[in-house]
């Protein structure tokens, strides 16, 4: 390194440290947080910046949340909007994974998507957004997404996982649930379905993903998707929300609605708060909730046998025929031993 390069590097390091001390973040990949920050700095910043949360929680609870790590698999409509809410909640430790870039068709429901960010990796834009609001954030970004070779690193030190995986990536979703269960980490999955939101919380001491949805490593991708949707929303309250002639599910494109993603993100924030503080009031799987906000109706379902129950099996037969209009490779009903 030349003398001029050394001087330039030292200058950049000095400027970065100065910005950190002033509580200002740099929108670069130099660092994911203010490296010279002390615990006192972080505590003071959290209590001052996010103080409007106090009253709905105690100062101690706010500080507790700031030390929890949340993993978000998929920084799309649900994951990206949930991330924004979690920053406001006081969460500052994130593990974010998504291999995709922001595109024009993301703008209908993803606040991170704009002219300025088009074509950029979602995890990079997400990191910049977090640091703009909290320079003391500690962010781990996985621009390759979640894979078998990095899933342990993705879940390292994580207190809770948010499932924001694309609805068609069922194999990756299953891997995350399995590994999180093995490591004792709760997983929250929320599905924006039409003008409704379906919620399920999987805890380490409860029913597993495979057991509830009745899937395994041999389950066909589309059959897996069908079982996931029917397991998430047994009442199928969203059945009349779609214009079927415009559905493009066979092309890997699902319709999405900003009203659903915004409401889903709000649910994520409060459920994360409750779980991480140990005072969550919602039931975990095999209980599910579906909220049809177009009718202001909520349905709570408890399927002790998951999709293996007789009523669910019957629903699957009916739903399978409906799905054939949009998928060409759904197999006949077949249960693995």
C-alpha cells in the first residue's frame, strides 16, 4: 500500500468513527454499526430515540428488545415492511437474507423499492435503511439467501425468525423451520392472502412444521404449497378475493396487496414484542388465525392433527382440483409412510 493510500485509509477510518460518535450512520459497507460505541451509548440512544414506545412497555423492556436478534428470511413485501416496523420497536440486531434485487413490480407493496433503489440487492438497501434510523444496529446480511451451507450462520445467536420467504420457495422455507426447531428458536410465519392475513407461531416445544403441514423432503413443490396455504388458512376466508382469470400462479407469480402486507407487518411487530418479552398472548401451532380485514372478521382454528386430520384431508381433495386450474404438476393424493 502506498503512503497516500495509507493516509486515505486512516482518514476514512477517522471520519467513520467520528460519524459514529455523533450518532450518524454512513450508507456504505464500511461497517454495520458504530464500532466504538459503548453499552452506555447504545442504552442512551435507545431510550432517547425510541422513547415513544415507553408507556406501552417499560424502559427495561425497550432495552431488552434492543439486545435481541431477529432473523428475517426474505426482505420482500412482508419481510421488508416488518423490518421497518421492528426498527421502530427498538430492535437493532438483524440477520437478513434475500438473494433478490428490487424491481419495478415490487413498488406496489415494498417501501424500500423506488427509482433510487431499483436493481440493487434488497439486503443492501435494507441495511442502509436500518442504519439511517439506528447507527448502533448490528446487521448480518446474506445476499446469497438462505442455503444449506449457510443456514447455521444465518441462525447463529438468533432469538426469533420471521418467515418472509417467497411463497413458491417451499423447500427453503421447510429447511429454515426444521433447523430453527432443532436450535430451539421460535418461527413466526404470516401469509398475506388476498385481503386477509393468516398467522401461525411455531415454538420449539410445539408441533413441528412437517407434522402440522404433513410434508417431507419428497413432497412435490406445488403439493407443498397447497398444503401450506390450506394449513395456514383452514377456513379459506380469502376464497372470493381473487379474479381467477388473471391469476398467474403457474408462472410463479402470485398477486399481492399492500393492505395485506402492511397489516401483516403490524402483526409481526407485536407478536415479536410479545414473544421476545415473554408475554405473548397468542396461541402457537397447531393454532392458526386468519383475519379478513375487508369484512373485519377473524377466524381462530386449532388443528391438533394438522393437515392429517380427516376434515383437512377432505379439503385438500377439493382444493387440489381447484389448484389444477393454475398448476399442471399436482400429483394425485399420496401419503408417504
